[in-house]
C-alpha cells in the first residue's frame, strides 16, 4: 500500500465511525474491545479489569448515574466515552480508543461529543483522572481545554478539570 492509499484508508476510517449511545446488545462488542487491548491500554485504562467490569455492568443494566457512548467501525467497537457521577454538576469522564485506531483523531471526536453532551445538559464542567504515563491522553485533554489541577490522591494519576463558561 502506498502513502496515498494509506491516507485514504485513514480518512475512510474516520468518516465511517458512528458514535451512539451504548445499549445492552453491545455486550459482545465491549468484550471483544477489552480482549483486544494490548499491554499499554490495559496498564493505562484497564488495570485490574476495572473498566471492563464497569462497562459490562452498564451494558447489563444502564445506570442513571452514568452515560456511555460507543464508537463503532466495521462492526467493531472502535472506542468509547462515558460519564460517571452524571447526577453531579461536574461529572467524571472516561475515554478509551482501540489501539489500532490511535492517531486517527477518534479520541478528539469522542471528547467533542462528550463536551457537547455535558454542555447541553447544563453541567458546570467535566473532571477526569489519567495515569501519569498517559502522555497521549494528556496532550488531548489539554488541547480540549482541560486544566491540569495536580496529582490525584493515589499519586500515580493526574487530575484534570474543564470548566464551562456560565
């Protein structure tokens, strides 16, 4: 494949991605997504299988205190974004992108979607934590306007906050 064909495939991948609310029937996609994670993704996002369990629990029984959106491409889960503590003024955001789609701006699209949803819901902002080693994520969060507030209580994560203008 030459550089021009590779660029076409990248553009196709980005334009063909659909972001929609996660539903119970997405359980198979969620399992495959987490099964496909490499070591870096597991270390940064799914340590101890925590996010896998939480996401499957959401699929089984949608929790009104959480909101999940899935990005799909070619019948697979390409990534997802979610809020926990949705019933608060500043809910917590989580995001993950399939490793073979890193660098294709899917994380940016998912963040834009989440920010728009939170603003439309009248939220005051968004908070998130990320592993200190997640440099890729930190660059994205800061590009989207999140401010680094400092280390999180466990000293291996950073705390970010995005305030919305009143």
